[in-house]
């Protein structure tokens, strides 16, 4: 609550976060954890995530690995090959044991394992947006 | 013919041949001995005849001396010859006893000699003693001369015949010996040929199949279990080959069984792996929601409506977990006890509408259309179980057409059976996965592409449909979409027939 009050001093426009997960309840959880100080855009699959990222240039992406149509790893690879989106911070959420290694290769900035502690996700996002 | 019998026959033949060769040898030796005996006897016969002739000429000489001297002492040689004559004649008769021709000659000689010595000389001697003036050089002397000439001639004939006989016997013996030697040589040659032939046959009929069996055994030991020997070779060797082949057959069969068992083990291993990955993903997602929201609620303060909203999500996700667990247990139950149906009259029209609305609400990207030929569409079945099947098919149609689009539900009633088809325009089922679609936990590459599910829906659906006496199947073109259909016994039919006259899928 304190931070939210402090936030406008440094960044008057709220940061936009793209939340990509095929499960609606997990998207809502991410929104609930990060709180009302950010603006959220949601994508339910990989193709949608990539489309929205290119259209909206969000400040950060929270990306689940297991996605229909295009997996999180493929989304990450596509982002890192895109000149405009290359430096976009990405937090990867994974319930998949081997995905962490693959995502690391593709250049994820932070990993949060599913099920995650709310504070871990908050810390990762705040660190990347600081 | 068995090998032992062949060997026995060959040995017997060899024994007979060797026996024949020996017999020929014995024959040759005995012919030679016979010839020697005959020769020796001929010598004896000739010696005896010479001695006899000498006696006759002694008798003649004594008699002629007496006619000249008229002295009794001059008769001494005659008297001595006359005394020895019978014994000498008997000796000669005995020697030629077994030869009719020579015996006849000896008989003639005997009577001549008797005639000369006993009938001619013996009566003349007293006559000459009593009348010393009797002219001795007249008739008697002439008569005696002609008689001794005749006796001499008979002796010569006899001896010449005897010599001829001896020579003939020797020639005959030589011919027989020669024949025996030739026969013996042929038989020995035949024996050698037979032994050689026997050796070759043994080598070919035993050696070759046994070598083949040995190299076959090595190849089988090397893993080449499909190897079979050509079923050749006599008797026991053939048996060995057959035994070898049946051994290989058994080995191959065992290996096939082991491979099948291995495949089963691999399949169950794969199912375990699938299960672990399904549990880790399908259970972790709702669990992550439950844990995440409860942690958030415990750590931070929220206003009552927000808190209530989050608790609602926790509740829904916990129920989702419970439902997943129920699915697993359901499969377990169905596998062990079969499907327990609570059968009643079901209006499929209502059931299909309800399920379509339910799933349409969950996926705004998809348009669901239900097209029925008649209402109501009645079958006998368990409404909850049938709803579960239709729900599964709709859920699959939505999940496997991630780009959205039309999902059609059509039905047809033939009276005997009711056919329901759910058609999507999604990715389709790859040809290599089509045969395993109804296998428990099988999800193809769905897991890797992020499509959620347990891999249980179709397996359970099939059990349910079959428990209703119906059937379930699909037609799929990869890239074009999939049509799943199920047929249930209609209101008029007790058991359903798999007569698929109405083509509603395409």
C-alpha cells in the first residue's frame, strides 16, 4: 500500500503488463498478486500473446510455459528475435520441470515456479521494472 | 530309411564281399592242391606200371632163356616175376580205381598179362622139360613175341593217357586258380569302392547336415532366431535337423513372447510417465490457483467483495481438482467393475442442447450449432453418463480447434439406432496416432502443445457407449478437422446394429 502511493512519484503512467496463461484463474491470480498499480492485458494462448506484445509494446510479460497454439518457449524465442521486443523483460511461470532450462536458453529474465509464492512474483516484477 | 539301418546294410554287404573274396582264395588254393595231388598220383601210377612192365619183361626173359638152355635155373627170373605179379597188379588197380577209362585199360592189361604169363608160358614149360627136342623156334616163340608186343603197346597207351590226364588236370587247376584270382581281385576292388562310396555317403549325409546344424547353432547363439535348416538328411540326421528347427521355433516364440511382454511393460511405463506429466500439469494448475489465492488472502488485506471473489475462485479450482480426482477414480472403477448405468428414457435433444450451451459459454471463440432431425429424440440410457460422453466430445472439439470456429452437432435416427456426430474444423488427428486415440492417458503431442486434459475422456466415453450397447468412432483429416460419432440403440431396437446408413459427419 505504501509503495502504491510512492509509485506515481517515479512513474506517473502505470506500467502495462501482459499476462499470458491459458488458465483464466491463474491470470486473475497474477493480477491480484501484482495489484492495482499496473495496467494488465491478458492473453490465453501463445499466438495472442505475441500479437498483443507486438501491438501494445507492454513493459513486461508474465508468461506461462504450457500454452495452446504456441508454447511459452516459442513465444520467448520469437520475442528475442524481434528487434523491438528483444529487451522486453519476461517472467516465466512454469509447472514443467524441464521448461526452466529451455526458457533460460531462450532468454527469460526471471523464473517463478508454479505454484508460486505471491511475494516471489511481486519481487521479480518490481525488480525488472525498477 | 534310418541311418543305423543303412550302416547295417552297408556293413553286411561289405562282409559278404569280403567273404566272397576269401572263398575265391580258398577255391584257388584247393584247386592248386588238387592239381598237385593228381600229379603225384599220376607219377605213382606211371611208376607202378613201369614196375609191372618190368615184371612182364622179366618173365619173358626167363622164359626165352629156358627155351634156349633148358636149364631149370634159367627160369628163376620168370618164377620171381610170376610171384610178384598179383601184388603189382593190385597196386595199379587201386591207383586208378576212381578213373573208369584207366581202370578199363588196366583191366585189359591184366587179362593180357594173365593170358601171356599163365595161359601161354605156364603150360609150355612142362612141355619143354619133358620133350627136350621140341623145336622151340617154331610157333610158340612167334606167338609169345606178338603177345608181349601187344602188352607193350597197351602199357605205352596207358602211360600216355595217364600223362595226358595229369596235364589236363594241371591245366584245369590253372584255369580255376586264374578264375578265382580274377574273381577275388574284382571282389576286393568292389569292396574298396564300396568302402570309399560309403565314406563319401557318410560324409555327405551326416557330415554336411551336422556342419549345417553346428553353424546354425552358432548363428542362433548370435541372435539369428529366424534361421531354419533345410529338412534334409537320412533318418537320425533328419531327426536332428527337425529337432534343431523345433528348438529354433521355440526360441523364436519365446523371444516373441518376451518382446511382447517388453512392449507391454514399455506401454505401462509410458502410461505411468503420461500419468505423472498429466498429474504434474493438470493438477498443478488448479492447485497453483488455490495455493496462490490462499497465500494472497493470508498475506494481504482486501475489501470484502474482492475477498469473496477470490474465495470463489479458490472454491471453483478446488472443485476442479476434485473433479479431476473423480475422473481418475471413475476410470479405475470402470476398469475394475464396468460401467454402472442408471437407465431411463432420455431425450437426447434436450441433453445435446444443454451440453452445447454449457461449452459454448466456456469458449467464446467457438460457435456451437446443434442440428437435430426431430424432437424429442428418445433413447434408453443413463442421462448423466451420456452427458459425460457428449461433454467429452464437445470439450475435445473445442480444445483441438484452438483457433476457434464452428463446432457442429448433428443427429440422425433410423429407428433402430440413433447416431450423433460432433464435428470440428480443428487440427485433426495425425494418422500415426489414430489407432491409440481411445487408449487411457494417451494424448499424442497434446501435452507438448499446451492442450490440457487427462487423456481419460475418450477411454471413459468408449466404455460408457459400449455399456449402452452402442459404438463410438471417428473420421479425421489432419489439418481439416475431426468428426467423432457415436451410435446408440434407438427406441425401436433392443441392440444396436452398426449399420451406418446415415452419413452425418461429412
